[in-house]
């Protein structure tokens, strides 16, 4: 019994060449093989199809009816296999892909807002789905295609993902411009006695990198509000006497907030884009990441 599992697809290339060339010598030259190698492959073809396939004449070889019947299907099959091996092209101007990015609300403001403007300029029909990042699930989400790109920090990025640095961020101190107490330059005493707001994504935390830095100096601040959203924080600062230490990109275009250097050194952080091997070589995803990596040119 003949079985496709026992058929070498290279034999089909030989059959196609023999059908076109009607000569073992010319078929061998076309395939960059020796004439004995092609003759050997013809023997295997005859065994696979249980037919002579070609008979010799004074002017070369001619196909049997069985070989003639195979000609069109074999050529079509080889063309389809060749297409499978070709890289799929991606045309941004006409593409209708949907991509999913996982991000914090800080990344929404600092990255997604300007990125979306750039994306619409180059790929007007592409859709972008942005979802809240879940550090504990992001590995599975990237593996299964629920998320295409995750905007993370190096510390939270699983080690077996691809990742590339987007930018380094630093912290600034901010409060409303008509604050009744805060004055510039901001002193460490002013900073420590003020009422602070802090962002805790998991909720309920009243300390962060600023408090660690203060402790090393033997100082502490008064944190009176803990919320889970940077975007809500900026609105609270506009309507209260609270102050906050926030990433600079979050408030660099907020005209009604005063932005100044903190009176102590606070370590910043790095933002990276992470993705799975599953999409690493896909042309559409490669294009999207390249646009994202060009962030410095439009932020």
C-alpha cells in the first residue's frame, strides 16, 4: 500500500522536472543533481506510483498517461508548498490586523497615547486593543496570543521572553500651581511635612521607592492617600493640597501642575516592551514593534 508518509517530497520536484524537460540529463542539470541521482529517484517514483511514468524513445523520454495525469496536480502542489515557505508581507497602509498590548495606566499615558497617533498615521485600518497588565499571567497571555506586546520593567519581565528597552524614566515631585504651602526650591523639610499621595497598583500600599530613599537618610514622609491609578492621581493633585512623586512623562505636559526636582535622589526605572517567540518572526508584529521602538522620535 502506498502512503504519503513514505513519499519524499523531493521526488515530486524530480517528477516535475522530468515532465517539463522530457530528459533525465536536462532534469539533472535543472535540479543541480547528477544523472545517476535522477535515475535513482525515477526508480523510486515508479515504485511509489506503481507505474513506469516514462518510457524511452529515440528523442528522450515520454510520459505515460499516469504521469500526464500527475503533471498539473504535482506542479500545483509544489507551488503551494513554495508559497507556504515564503514570508508573508505586511502592508501597513491597507492592513486590518488587531493587536493587543498590555500596559499599566502610566504606560497608557506615556506610551500608548503618542503611539496611537503615530499608528493611525501609518496604518489607519489597524485596530489596537489595550488591556491592563497582569504580571502573574502575562507569560501565559503572550504564549496563547491573548497579548501581543507587554509594556513592563526589566524586573517584572519573564526571562524567556524577548524584550527591548523603550526608555529610562525618572521621578519628579508635583503639586497644583496655586498650592498654599509648597514653595520653590522645594526643601527636604517641606517635602517630608507635606501630605503625600502614592500610587499602589495592588491597592493599599503606603510606601514605595521614595520612602526607601528617605529611610536611608533617616527621614520619613506623611503619606495620606493610596490609590491604584496614576491618571486619577493627577486630577486629585489639581483639586487638593496633596503632593506626589510621579514619573516625569506622566506630568510633563500638565500645564496646571507644578513639576520640580524632589529634594532627594530617588531611583527611576526602565520601561521595556516584551513579546513571545511565537510572534518574533511575524512581519506584521515586527513592523508594529519597530514603530513602538521609534518612540523617542515622537514622545
